[in-house]
């Protein structure tokens, strides 16, 4: 009866995408359920997975919003 | 001072609805607050209830997204 | 497939108890599941309820921990 | 490596705003990260902050949705 | 920068164990981080995983606590 | 009515401590409540703060539990 909550930024992550795609969500759900079966022997039937997409402005790291954090990181590296 | 978080799929649940309605939300909030009062003697005034509606594609069960899970279940039953 | 999370302080709430009792937990779980059935027609079988007991020192309200908040409130009222 | 989750109602909070603004989000993220550094010596670089804006109809207090709660409170005070 | 939260009952799940073991936790953390890398291209370095073990009495399904639910299920099957 | 949830590892963080101390918890609660007042004008009275201490083995970063992650990081740096 596990519950897996996956929080990610709302954006594209792989080439040619501008959002988490339906196919990627399917893979996250399948993979998380399989992980709980493999490691803890939890039946896939009763594992819930909830994906929460968080706007970039609502996610902070390094004391900055994600867009600012990335700009600053890029500026340092260039 | 309890906090009750209710996570449900974003969809209609009763005949004639295609979303969780304002009236249903009122009943969830009222009922959850009453439950905490009845069972644990918690004053309704300081109970918070947060309803989180989750897109069907973002909710997984049985290793599948909810729409796929329902299709598969229906196929088995028919 | 709803998930209901109930966060309460770890303490007794009714006369003669010094903790949330097993019976009270049963009632919270039964009541929350029934609420989702009554309001949103969700089958009880696939509703998860998770109770999180939080130490009094880890819960804050009014800018104070719960024990301080209660002391201050009592002082004001007396 | 702390995670700070800030849940607030989705609305304006200061004069001239009708939503949590980008600048307010920046201040929340900066302030929460600084707090963890000041109190627990946690490096800002590895503190995550997630802001969750909750629709007014999805937030309950006093057994009512926030809009109802405010109307009732205002009625009592006038 | 994903955050993966895994909630499971506090108990043994595989032969010879009476709790989620340190090795199982390692596998959950490794597997969840790898999943986010494989599906969404998220660097493992900045993925957080939080495992929450929930006492059996604090987890409800089918309107019952987990121990009651299992007893009832077993009674039906025998 | 904000809710601030602070998740940190269960350990000492400042010289001479081996756990998050009562005083540190007080400062986290006070500071988080003040932040919501300063930035969003939220009355301190109705802000809830919940601190969740997570065992080191239950927190993962970089695909490893925190203790392993620190050992590996230290090994690289030395």
C-alpha cells in the first residue's frame, strides 16, 4: 500500500518537449511501482503514485527561484 | 490544530458533474472538521483542510495512469 | 483512490488518554473513508488514510511551539 | 538538505496585488533558505523550497471554505 | 531538482526481516533517483528522496487500519 | 492561514548539539511565521508550522543515503 509522491518542476526535460509528457508520466508511474515491488515486495496493484508538477517560480534552490538559480549558475560557468 | 489533506483525482464524481463541485468541497471540509471534533475533541475553528485535485494523468495505480488502469479494468470485466 | 492525510499533535485528546488511542485512530480512518464515499462516491476499498502524529515541540502556531502557545493563551485568559 | 514547503491561498496579499507575485515568491524562497542557514547552519545551496498555491475553495478553516469563513467572520464583526 | 517521497508501512517486507532494512532503503533511494534520471534526465546529484515509515495503526485502507484490513481479508479468503 | 512544513535530517546541526534542539525549533517556528507576515502580510496567529525530522537513513541525495553521501563526498575531497 505504498504512496510515492514525485515532485518535479513543470517544464520539458528531454529534447523536443516543453512539458512532462504523458509518456514520461507513464514511465514514472510504472517505474516507481516496479521499484516498490522489486525492493519491498509490494504488490503493484495497491501502490499509488502522485506526480506534482511545480511552476518554476514556485521552486527554490540556493535561496533563489529556479530560473534565477539557472541564470546565475550559467553566468558563473561562462 | 489538525491539518487534513484530501487528495483526489480532478474529475466529476457524482451524476451530472464533470469536476469536484463547490458544494462537494464544502461538504468535504465540513465533514473532515466535524470528524476531528467528534473523535479527538479538536475545535473546528483551528482545523485546516486542504483539498488537492490531481490530474488523472498524474495519478498512478497498478503501475498505470488512472485512465489506463480504468480501461484495462473495464476490458477485463467485459 | 483518494488519499487522506491527517496531521495531529502527539498527545491525548479525550479524558483518560495520554495519546491518540488505537480506537480513535480506527474512528478517524473509518470516518474519513466514509466521508469520501458519501460526498464523492469513492469506494471505501481504495481510499488510503495516513495519520501523522507530530510532537508538540515540532508544531507551531502563533509563532510559538504548541506548549508555549498554550501557556501564553492560558496566562492571558486568567 | 532541508525541504521547506509553503502552502498559501492563491490570492493577492498586499495592496495592489491579486496573486502572490514573483517578487513575493523570491522573498519567501530567500527568507526560508536564510532561516535554515541561520538556525541550523544548513548551506543555502542545498535547501529546496516549494511554494504551493491553493485555490480559496480548496482551503478550509472553521469547517468552512475560506470565502465562507471570511464572510461569516465579517458578518459577526459588523 | 526532484523530490521523491516514499510512504510505506513500518514493517518487514521480505523474508527474514521485521522492518524496512538499511539495504532496502539504499535500494529505494538509488532506484528512485535512477528513475528520475532515466525518464526525465534529472541529474542524480540534485534529487532528494525521503522515506516515511508509517506505523500500521496509522495507515488505513478499506475504512480499516492495516492490521484489521489484513485480518478481515484473510478471514474472507479462508 | 499558511502552512509551512520544514523537513530536516534528525541530527545535531550546531556545535555541542546532537539533535535539533528545542531552542532551534522555537527559532524555526518563529522565523517562518514572521516570514509569512513580512512577505505576504499573513497574521502570525493563523500560521501553522510543522517540523518533520527525518532519520539519516531515510533521506537520500545523489542516489545515496545521507551517511553514504557524506562519506563519499569526504573521500573525494581528501
